[in-house]
């Protein structure tokens, strides 16, 4: 099978971006379009490999005031379902008590009309795109539902061109940074969470109007340290079938650090990446912590 034919079988084009066909059936995408949001819903929004799993650990613990059962009794993908994926519609989301917590990888302009009408709260997590690339390169190599990345140079060009699942990192970030109703959106970076996890948890709790005592903040931050989260079988994707995600090649929760791109990209690749970044992001006023 040629790579073009394989891409057509593994990916579907939805609103201009590739989505994994195995996880996004037409009916699940229609259900997503018709979804009834609530004002107090919390939507975790990320470009893939930007800290989604980490935030899926933090937010339920904040909402439950540190109750470990909130992250130890349900698999990550059921605890905070992907709104656009098939699995969401087996979970009777309309019956979940408020505040419900969901996740999406979709761009701002891909959100359904109900989202813009109701305006639930959004936590938007960003990460240095060179680290996003690095994590993606390893992830594509273990996920059977994604097109094999090919050589590092080939995948780098695809990534920079946005010819990967969920499209362009640049478009994704710029779209959400330019979103309306910014008072309903919290912007936070992977790097901020690494630098000071307790402060990040505190800010998330304040944004969600769930102020927590210092000892609860400490407890949540400890639980959400990468080394501890990696041991949580409800979070580390160890329950995912091997034919779907082969972690013998690379762990799903791999390193959990900032700056690993320095171990991955050659100097020429890093320089090329920076040149594309500089041009593409030149009009963005947001101050990224990695700049």
C-alpha cells in the first residue's frame, strides 16, 4: 500500500485537518457537532503531545478537592473523554453531574455552535513546538492508528507543514490565542507546570473557582509529579491494547521534561524549525515562556 493510500485509510479529513479514522467515525463527529454544553463544563484543549494527560490528572483532582479516587478509578480516556472521539458516545455524558470535564484537540474554528453559544470554561495548554515535535515523533512510531512518521527529516517537514493529525501547531495555537471571550479561557504552558507545579495547580483552582487549602494543593502537586503519574495505571495508557499502542517501542508517558528537543533535533533542523517559527508567529503578541 502506498503512503498516500495508507494515509487515506488511517486518516479522515474533517474541517480541513486530518483526524485518525479509527477514533473519529462520521457519527461520532456528528454527535460532537450536536453536543449540548453546560456553562460550568470544563474543556481541556491542547494540540497533541502538549500536556493533555497531565492536565487530565490535575483538573479532576482540583474539582474533587484532592480525592485520589478521581484519578485512580477511571481510565484517563473515560475520566476526561475526548468529545470528538467514538468512545465519548458510550459514556452517557449528558447524565454526568456538573462540573463535567472534557478534552479536545480541535482548533478554535472547529468547535461546534453549542460551544460558542454556551461558552464553557476552557483550559488551553501550550508547549514548545520543538518538544511537541519530539514527543510526536516517538508517539507516531508506537501508534498503529497513525501514519508511520518515516525519517526524522520527513516527519519534521510534515509537522511544519501541518500535514499531521490535527493539522498545524501554528494554526492551532494562533486560533485559540485569538479566541473571543478570553475571560472564559485560561492559558497555561507545559513549561510553567514544570517550573512550578504548585503554583500552576493554585492558578487552575482559582480559574475553576475551586480555591483549595495549601495542604490540598501540595497533595495534588505531589500526585501529579510525572514520576508518580507514570505509575498510575489509570493514566499511563498501560491498559491500551498493544496492537493499538505498542509501548515496547516507547512509553506513552516517556520523559515529561522540557527541552528534550535538544536531544532529538540536529543543529540544522533546529535552525530550520526556528526560521519557520519566526516567520509564522511574527504577529503573535502572546509571550511564550520558551521564547
